[in-house]
């Protein structure tokens, strides 16, 4: 993940040259690399997807996604073979919607793809560390020479113990 700051940091190191300019926006950075066209096409497909899917029944529209468009084909992805069969029954509606949007696709290609699983947000409860892990953290803390790292490791080993007391 890239964070773009609105102003450069105010901190300065004595004797150092001035800070470099802020990083360019993502699309500006891609402009010279040839990837900007890929990003623009992905944005175009993402905007076209709901436009075409609105011609489908709601339950079916929720199970498919536009994957690609070329001069001959509209390519859709579905999560299961049953949705492939149902989507093929609505091929005329999709091709009509594509023609209304100015696309020249004359046939529908439907591919079954595994559904994209959502990324866990970490809302579950953390498992407590075992005694063996705490012992390992303490042993590692004793073996490092950096006092800050040692303190962090010892804090981690002791704080995990308090998390298991209430269990």
C-alpha cells in the first residue's frame, strides 16, 4: 500500500540536501512504463461491468463479472458451473446491452473461476501464545545485544501470559 502525503515532512538533517519531491500519483508513475494502458483498461472494464450486468436478473448479476471484451467476444467469469449455464441463457440480453454500449462483441464466452475469497479483517480473537513460545521469546531476548529489541521481546512474552490468564 502506498501512502501519498500532502506535504513533505518538516524534519531536516543538518548538512543534508533538500528532501526529494513527493512520490508521483500511481497512474503518473505508470505513464512511462507502458502499464498505464493496462490500468486504464482495467478501469474501463470495471465501469462497463455493472452497465452490462444490469440487463441480467439480480441473482445472476451477483454471480458473474465481466473479465474481458474484444471485437468478437464478451468474456464473463462465474463462480460455479450452474451460473455458467444460467448466464448462457441470457446471452442475447448481454449482447444487446453490449451493442447498446457501443461494443462489437458478437458472442458470449463464460468461464468458471474460483470465487475470490474476502481477506480476513482480523476481527477474530487472537490465540494465546503457548508456554513454549513464551520461553522461546525469553531465550531470544537474552541472546540479542540490542536493548530495545530485548525489551520488546520480553514485553511480548509477558503480555501474552496475561492474555491467557482470563481464558
